[in-house]
C-alpha cells in the first residue's frame, strides 16, 4: 500500500521573546547631537603647593569623545588649554604660588562641541621659600622670586636656543641673571651670605642643557688645594 503525505496549513508554535524584551528594556538610546556642558565636581577639586586638580563628569546622556580643560591666571580673561583627552580628572602643575586660577571644561564629539561648564576658582598655596633666590622666566617676561615676594618684572623672555646665565658673585654677595649674555633686569639679589646650591625647575615639554662656567678641578689640583688649607 502506498503512503500518502499528510499536509495541513495549521500548526502550533511558541516564541520565547522574554529575554529579547528584557534586553530592549535595558537599552539606552542617545540622540546624535553635540554633548551638553560638563559638570565640575567642586568637592573633589583641590590644590596643593603650586598644582591644582580638577574633576568633572559628562552631562547626563551626553556622548563625549574628548574634553578640553582651560585655565585662566588672574583676571586677564585669557584662557589656555592645559588638557585634552577622554579622562575626567587632570592635574595642572608648575603654576605660580599664591595665585588664583579659574578653570572650565568643554566637551566634544563628532557632532560638535558643548557649552562651557560653570567656572571654578582655585588658589595655589603661598609657597614661602626663604632659602631660595630665583628668576621665573617664560616666553615673554621674567621676574625675581624670594620667600613670598616676587618683583622686578622685566619684559622679554626666552625661546629655543636661548642661553640663560646665572652669576653668583660671593665677593659682592650678589646674584644676577642673564639672557644671551645680556643682564635681565637689574641685580636680582644682594646681601647674600652662606652656602648656595644651584637648581633648575622647568615646565613640561621643556628641555635644558646645564653647563658650568668654571672648569672643574682635576684630582691633582683638588688635592693641592686641600693640602694648602
């Protein structure tokens, strides 16, 4: 007996869509648009010595590809970008002591940029160094620093290949600074007494080569000087 296939247009089936529905319910959809202004977390921001640390977070539901952090020194209205990246915390160092700084943050993505965050103001510490006599100099001006005082501001700074000279005259008890063999300002400090040690402090991405103006004594000369004493 030949078998005949049995065909029907009716059949029963069940779909388990619960896991898919749960996944959809947990999805977050973000509209492609410029991010909102970042939010500075003021209670987590701080200052220590001549550094400030800034902490912020993105606006809710904002997609951010990177941030710019800008800092203003004093009240001159000029902001400088000091950080660019995806992190939400940064430390800015090598600032002036006893100075107020304003900071703000802006967020960016492929659709544009956000408005600025609200500003925050932080102050660096006083930095009283009564054992140091120094000159601060950048690309446009310089001034002398000692203890909690700075003064004798002089226009004219340094650039690549410039030579900075330091003359410690222990006969006259004076300290002077030079740029490319020209005196920078007046005699910086006078009435100096005691033993002194040289030191150089530089900002990030800066390189210097240090050379002494005096030839170091050889072993024979050093031994002769010691014997004469």
